C-alpha cells in the first residue's frame, strides 16, 4: 500500500510552520549583526531632538521620560535609523531617563528590520524592560513594521501597550 502523502491540512500547517521558523531565523540573524547601542555620557537634553519627519524623539527631564515616534521605518537624509537610535539612547542615558514611550501608531511603511536597533537598545537597558519602564503606543493605522516591533518588544521586554 502506498503512502498518499500529507493531508491538505497537514501541508498547510507545515507551510505555516516553515514560514514562522524562517521569520524567527531572519530576526535572529538581523539581531546578531553589529548594531552598537552603547551607554555613553552626553550632555542632558531637555528639548525636542528630531530628524525630519520619519522619526523623532524628545526627553522630558521632569518625569525622566523619552518619547520616540516613527512615521516611516526608513532612513532619511544622512542619518540612518541605527545612528538615530544610538543618538536617542545616548541622550536618554545621559538624561537618566527611566521611562521610554515608543509611538508606533503612525507607521505607514518601511523595513521592519531597521527597528532591530530599537529592540536591542531597549533590551540593553534593564530600566526599560521592567514593568512600567516601556510604553508602546499602537493604533489601527500602523502597518507591519510597527506591528513587528510591538510583537518583538512584547516577547522580549515587558511593555505596557497603550491604544
């Protein structure tokens, strides 16, 4: 008697598993690259510090909160997202920030792998991975890069989601 092969449902589950495994491997490979996010002392920042309109951040010294906002996940001008994230985390460190608010609700597109420096920077700072240290703002208009970043932060940090 010959084996007729996997049933249609088993093939579908197998395909979904392969896609999921490839996604995890892709994120792991992206995270394993050299994306330095180091602690450096820099002057305290008290005003909004931004880079055009794809991404920006501000620090409120009174409540030691950093707010970072993305509208698109793609480099703009001469500053890459990786360089932007380094600058943002360095400013947060020098300001003694204890809370990070990541606004992902307006992301209209881009490359989700460019958010790896955000995830790595959060994970490098225990104060942002404890409950209350990270707030992630999500919304219905956010496309896949924002959804992917929210999922990664949910898996590896301990964020509070705000809608």
